[in-house]
C-alpha cells in the first residue's frame, strides 16, 4: 500500500483545496523535484464544461475529496479525487499549476471516495449494448459472487427556468446485476428474476414480511435479493 499522492505528482504533506466558479484556492507544501508520471496517470489536463451550463458534472460533490485508487495492481491512499460522471472521468489535482488532471481509465481498477459511508467504484472493460458504459466506472453497492452495481451519469438539457444559462446538468442512474462475466441491466423486476433463474413464488418467499416494492426502491429491493442469493450460495 502506498500513502503517497501517487509518486505520480508530488509528495504532498498538507493540502487544502476548494472549488468555486471554476477556480481553485489551495495551500500546499510539496517536493518540486518529484515529477508527474505521465505514462501511468496523466490523460492530460481536464477541460471544465462550458460556463453556460447550470450545475456541475461531478458525482455528488464538486470539490476534491480524499480517496483511494488502485492502478495497475497498486493501491494509493489519501489521494485527492473528483469523479466526473458526465464524461465518466476520474480526476486528480496538480498543485503547481492548479490544474485538474485526467487519470487514464485503462490503468484504473477501482477507486474509493471517502464519503460517509464510503463509495466504492470498480471499472469494467465492457458492457455490450449499454450506451452509458463509456470508461466503465460503476459503483459497487453490494455483493461478492453476485454483485449489485449502479452506473451514475449526467446529461444536459435546455434550461427553461434560468435565463442565465442555456443548459442544465441532470443526473440519472441504472442498476445492474453481475455474476462472473455476465451482466444484466435491471429496469424491471422480471429482468432480475430471469437473470437469477427465479420464479414468482421464490421472489415472494424472499420478500415475505419485507415492505419493499421494486418500483418504489430499486436499490433496496435489489440489495435484499443479492444478499439472499449470496448467502444461499455459501
């Protein structure tokens, strides 16, 4: 395990940063003689969205936060991370020039954002037929052998409510069940039932005494289903 701000950028001993209207304010002490590892990490500098779009393109927070990231089998901890779910890019911070840097998606295996609770994201090489796969980052919600994943993404639409902006970001998400190399988009209860080879009676037994409906709370419903199947397979 490494507790350095990658070896890719600099050894940062103390850093604080904020993001407001596209600019950073920060304080940092670092060793200037440690060069950015361009080959492993840098996909170039990140370009902020146009200022005529209301909102921001990031997952949850628009500020960098500490996280862990696994690259080429090596785990780096306490790294400043920001996840753009509009372009499906993970960013880190370059303190000398106050720049956001793209982390090459093909090098990333997983990353964790230090939310409360922590949010775990894994990267899948492919998800055939799914439009929003992009760089392949999915949040791992539950499970080991059978996994519940969600894809967070943002799009833009015309802004009819605020004349100061022409467009506005809005967020959506999709749920998936994954077992081995098989992955299934779940938009209807029947898709989960068929993927797991269950019948309606089996579903009724699993959810007996639980006040859960798929349409009302997909995440909670699928989490119970995944937990049940994984426990049964042990």
